[in-house]
């Protein structure tokens, strides 16, 4: 990679990072080319030349959030054996990330879902695709735990995934809004109790 290409990629990364910060503080709709340009010290046209339209920038921000989230929660969990070890590790890492990252910066998947739930269009569609893929990955992990005979054979994957998601959203609420310092600890205990109802 030549120096010019490297500089361009670093600049784009800085632009997307600034967009992430803006979305965390004010929501996806707060992301504009001018607002991001002001944060990174570029002209509006300089931002446009690297990321394109406002919508393209918003999508890039969602994509980067998803990349970081999956990198923290899902990818390391895949190093563990299929079944319950992976499922447990995913939930543990999800709780830890919510406590250590989303507690400060918010969760674009969750906040964005509330922000865009009644707004049709490409941005909502893209966010829906990201969330749907994450839930599908959770569902595959639950199915593997059933196949490995770690969970009861009549376990309904969609139900368990919905319960996992509800747990994570409740943790986000208690961490960010209630500012409960024990929210993550409570969430881990809730997961352990929930999981017992599915174990063989």
C-alpha cells in the first residue's frame, strides 16, 4: 500500500469514527457531512469525496459499529467448542461489552432501531439487515447447542434468541439510564438462571 492510499484510508477511518461518535451522542439522524467535517477538520466536499452521500456515511457508521461489535463479541467466541461453551461465551462477552463500551457510547443497533423503527428507507433497511444477521448468528449457535445435546431437544431457537436480546436490551437500559453499577452482574445472574431452564 502506497503512502497516498494509506493516508486516504486513515482519513476515511477518521471520518467514520467521527460519525460513530456523533451517532453515539446524538443519534444516526445527527450525522451530516458538515457535522463530521467540522469534527475532523475537513471541508464538507473533502468528506463527500471519501465517503459519498450523507446516507452512505450513515451506512458506513452502522457497518463499522457492527464490525467492532462482532469483533468483540462473536469472533472470539468462535474459538470455543460448538454448543454451550460458545453460547455462554457470546452472552458473557455481550454483557462485558455493554458494560465497558455501550455504557459510555450507546448501542447503535438498539438506539438506531428505536430511531428508525417508523422510518422506511435504505438506512432502516441496512440496520435491519445488520441486526437480522446478528440474530441469525445467535440462532445458529443455539441450534448447535441443541445438536450437541447441551440444550433440551424441544428448545425453540427463536424464543431463546429473543430472550437473549431482551436481556441485553434490559442491561443497556439499566447501565445507561439507571446507571446501576451492578447491572452487568445482574444480567449475568439472569442469564445463568434463564439458561438453566434450557439445559438437558
